C-alpha cells in the first residue's frame, strides 16, 4: 500500500555541505554552454568524477570499510541537487554511485564488496544497467538473455539494449534467466556483474535523435563468467531488480533534468525589459511545481534514510517529476516564440530545442509512465 | 506527524464525525443554526490552537494544526475554522480581546459607500460573528451582527456580501500582527481543499472497487486506474504544498503562494477525475461527493487563484536574480515541523 509522504527536513550536517558543492560544480562548468549542461547527468568526465571522489562526495551511502563515506541518503541528496542544477558532468560515476554500488553493498558477498566498492567510491569504476532487451522493455520479466552453469562458472548468451553509457563502462549488472523459461515470469531470474572487457561482449552505440550516442546495444556471445559474477542469490533476480529500481527512482535527479533550461529562460527574462505577465505567471507556476516536487523527493529520501523501501511512493514522485520536466520545454518553447520581433539568443534557443527533443525519454527510462501509474493503482488498492 | 498533531487529529475527527455529519453540513448550508457545531469546536479548544499559551491557547504551530485543517475539508465543515484559528492568534499577538464566534477573513478590501462599509463575497461570510478586513488602510475586526448578509447565490455556498450602513463596529489594531492576511486566507483555504481532495480520492477508490460493470469492478479497467493514479499524484502534491505552507510563518507569503497555486491546480484535476469515475450519481445532491467538490471549485477562486499567486511568485523570483533551485530552497528553508511531545 502507498504511505503518506510527510514534510521532512534535510539534517543541518548535510545542508552544511551545500555551498561548497555549489561553488565547486559551478566553477567546473563556468565556460560550458547551457545546451551542453542541459545534457544533465549524461555529461561524461572521468576527471570530474575522480575530483568529486577526492572530496568525499561519492559513495555516500557506502560503508567506510568499503571506501565509502557512510554519510547517508540526505548527504547524497544535497550533493546531487547542486551538481545537477549546475549541469555538471556526472555520468561516468552516476549509475555506479546511485544504484550499482548500493546494490552490491546490499546483496554482495564480502569478497564482492571488497573488490567492487572501493574503485566505485574513488570514481574510477563505471557501471551500466543491463535490463531492457529488444523484446523485453516494460515486460522486464520476459528477458531472454541466459546464463547457463558450466564448469568454471557461467556462460552468458543474449543481448541488452538501451544501455546508457555502456561504451564507457567497466561493468554491467545484468538481469538474466538462469532457470526455467520466460513463462515462469519472475521466477528463475538472477543478476550478474559482467566484465565488459570479457571476450564475446560486443557494444554498439545507438545514435539518438538529438545527435548524441548515450545508449547502446550490448551483445553476449558465449561470454564466460566466473562463479563469483553472480550477485546475490540465484533465482532472486526479480526481488533484487525491484530494490535496485527503488534506488534508481528516488533522489532529486527525477525532477532536475530540465533545470538548466529553466535557469537559462529565467536569466533571459531578467535581461529584457519588464517581463510579460504571462511569462511572469509561468515562471511562478514552474517554481511552485518545483518547490513541491523537491519536498516530495526529500520525503522519499527521508524514508530511505529511515530504512524503509518506498517503492510506490518513489514511483509516484518520479511520475509527477517527469511530467513537470516534460511540460517545461513545451511551455518555454511557446514563451520564447511569443514575440516574433524579439530574437532569442542561440544558447537559449538550442537548449530549448534539445530538451524538447529528448524529453520523451524522461518518462521511458526507469519505468514508463503507464507502468508507474499501474504500480500506483496497485498501491491504492485498485488491482 | 507529531504526537500533538495526532491527538488533535483524533479529537477533531471524533467531534466532526458526531457534529458535522453530511446531514449537519446540508442543514447549515441551508441556513440553519451552526451554534452547536461552533460551541463544540470552541469547547474542544480548537479555535485557540494557535493562540500562545500565555494568552490561554495551546501554543501550537502551523504544522501541528495541519491535520485539523485537512479534516475541516474532509468533513466539508461549514464554518471558517482555519480563518478563526489564525485570527484569534493574531488578536492575542496584538493584545486585543479574542473575537467571539467564528471569524471570517475578507479577501477583498472594504468598499465605502454613502458612509457605509461593504465587504464583497466574504468566504464563510454567512456563518461568522466577526470578519478580519482591511478598512480605510487598517486591518480591523468587524462585528458581523451589525451587517446585512447577502449570500452569494451559488448553490450551497456560505460566501456572503456583508453591508454595514453607518459606522461598522470595528476593533482596530491588527496591523501589528505581522500577518499577510490574503496569504493567510489562501493558505487555510488550500489546507481545507487538501482534506476535501483526500476524502474525494478515498471515495473514488472505493467506488471504483465496488461499482461492477462488464462483470468486474470498474477499478480493474486500465483507463480508470490511470486516471485515479493521476488523481492520487495530485493529492500527494497538494498535501505537500499545503504542509510546506503551514510549516512557514504567516508572514511568509511565498510558501502560501506555492500552496494556493499548486493546490488550486491539483483541485481542478482531482474534482474532474472524481466525477468522471463516479458517473452520474456523483452529480446528484443526495450523494456526498458534491460537498467536497463544491469546496474545491469555490476554494480555487478565493483569496486569489492560481494565476494571481503565480504572478506574485514570478515577480519575486525575477527580481531576486538567484538560480531557480536556490529560490526553491529559500522557500523551503526554516520550515518548522509538528512538535514531538
């Protein structure tokens, strides 16, 4: 069932870091155009990731014995907010820091934790997510990539698609079938940490409609995996993936993807003569939405910090957040085109265009809108 | 939620369940006496929840009373309880005598006409003893006894225009209260609307699970599920918006602005989905849904609608010059949660 999301406070000790992170992030991107920064967490920079790690700003929810900061979910929330608001290039460490690391900490053996977590926390080891396949998107339980037991471990065959950042990643955590058939649905699935340098792995980047190539197809042709590539329990893949998706869906990123565009538009309004009331009201409306969404995201973080598993609540906030993120470029596009006599500076024009082009992806990745709304309906007791 | 808030919610729920039943609400909307209901509210100490302890109140903060304000909406309480609480606290702060009976807050400045005073369309003007209003550049309490009360004519509405000919009995001295009265009225209205929306969601889910068509509950249909999920999202957003507003001081116009804007926007969707799912029965007078949705429609237009508060927020934001995340953080900073005992 879905629980209430109470107004929650970020602890002072975590707030205290904010100014420093903001200054660092904004300094790092001060010469970077808004349309590049609007790529949000897709910007790739190993140097930046390692610099964050050196300051103790990665691995926040990882325990110290594994190289982490053990500083909790609110610490990460504050840091991530400021990085995303600046449009800083966080993609190298993003998935590892957000979900792969926490997943390994939650389900891994001691040996796995000691092996994988320290380099993640140093910003040196990059992960991608192996879930979707050409015939298994929303219906994730129907994945066909298979791992069979062999003498030295496992043999992996199949493919994954829509894998963000695969060409830059060292590892993939892949959801695969280890027993039974697709008809068994959630039973017989397992997760593996796949070394993407292993023989038999082929990665092919996919160009998107905005000209970037953030995601990929990844093919597995008789890839040999050691025994300890299995993470967690054989057959527990579905439960593990569900927990991983809760990590993925919580956090401020789900409401901040379009914020570089919002900032660029507000700055343009401030430069001109007195703003049109329609623009002023629109700015106010967006800030009202953003204020409330942020409080909801803080509340979800509070539940994670309290050790709860706010799966439906995170889905609800994610759906509300992406609706806002997608509406923003539509409304700003109309606003900047309201006066044909007033030319729009190229950075604002291009940032608006870019965000409008890629905005459909916001409600596709991490669970489509229709799937999330079905989850919410179940949480309300309708299914 | 704090323990104090829990206790308040429990006793308010009991009182409203006993004395503000749907039948009671209909009777009072029809013009019958509200004395008993108000007496119960006053006797329980709810009217003085925000009054400082030194002045005989409970000394609670906005977050402590949030649930009470939500319950007022859920029960379609036909009295301005939120406005009364704020007004009595302000009176105490200014060293004034606490006004008797329910207190309304006018959302329009008084009009002066032939030596008389007119307050147009006062929310709950038909069920109040006093009104907080701006008269001749001062914030005052006006006694409703001396006024002619004309109800708005909107079906079931307790909004009324109050007209005093000759001198209105005005108790001045509220200017020192540090209250943005329009924002305060907007905030308590937003909180009431949240309670109404939550109850509407509950009714909608129940109806979807019980109403059988095509051999199954209509809640099994994806089209219905998706609409109700959107409704729930809006209810969550609205509750958070009002909660944030109540967690900030009443001089904090921005948090109240966020609340009224976001809640008003949510209310339109919530009312529409509730009626869509309920079908024709939801449009009847006899079915209780209308007690909730009429509050939502009326609340949107009181104390400034979404556009008004969006303009105020937008003006402030453009003048401030800070990046949007910093502005948003500023609205949230310093919020005071409900007290733990």
